[in-house]
């Protein structure tokens, strides 16, 4: 509640990137906490994005003849299969190689696992 006692809040929730995936759920569950929800850099279809990223990494690993990447990626295949929950460990492997081969968070050494 605001300091004026009017029963309204001046607080906003802003979700960017991964936060745009979590923000709507937070706003839905606790509408009374926020005046509005704002999203930028939205994730539109997380499972499809994960499938495409995985396919990109697998193709790049084959092209580079990177046996280590191929072994790790194949160990989690099929990754992000429809109706299958994505295991956190599998996501770590998929993102590690996406980063390595120039994906979204490419070449950030702090992302290396």
C-alpha cells in the first residue's frame, strides 16, 4: 500500500529476458503487490528456443568435429522434447555448448562451466 493510504501501490515489476518468463506468473499470483508489469527482451516460446539452440550447438559440434561436445550433447538428446521437462543439469550442458559455439551468451568466459 502506498504511503497516502489510498490502497494503491506505485511499484512496478519489470521482467527482462528470463525475467519476462517469470514476471507474468509473479504478477498473476500477487496482483496486489504491483501497479503494473512491464516486459522487455521477452522469451516468447522457451521450449522451441531451447530446441533450436540445441540443434545449432549439435550442428556446430559436428562441423568442428568436437568429440567432447558431441558426447555431452548426445547424452541429453532429445533435448527439450515436447512434453518433457527440461532437467537443470541438461540445461547446463546445452547452454555450455551454445555459449562455446557462439550462441546467445557467446564468448563470455564467466559463463564457461
